[in-house]
C-alpha cells in the first residue's frame, strides 16, 4: 500500500502501547506529510514524540516490543527486498531545545 495524493507519509489511527503499561504512548494519531516536507514534532515529555519517530522508522515493533495498530503508508513500499530502498532517506534528530 502506498501513500495517496502526492503525500510522502500518511499515518492513520496509529496507536502504540508498550508492554506493562496501562496507557498507550500514541493513541488515534493521524498525520499527512507531502513529499519534500520537513516536519518538526514538539511536545511535552511523555507526549509520544520518540515513539512516533520509532514507529515511522520501524524501530517499534521490529526492535522494541510494543503493540502497534493503525496504518503507516509511505511513498515507497515497506516490504521492499532492501531494508532501506535506494533513494529513500529518513532522519530522526532527537534533541533538546530550550
């Protein structure tokens, strides 16, 4: 499945719950990013910023166990034979801003 209408990333109803936690880290998240967009995700500690980045880069649930539900649609297929298809670039830059 691919992102529709020129969008590079479409997230629909994303929910992520880590083991042994009562509340989800992400709940009912919807997001659309057009091709070439630069996105900044800001929020309070515990708001789910790192979890979103981990879900988008497939760290969760591939390397960090969690129950993930919803759809993440990318302009290139997730099930490609290459782990990171040629020409596709992702970056996550965690940091503190005062």
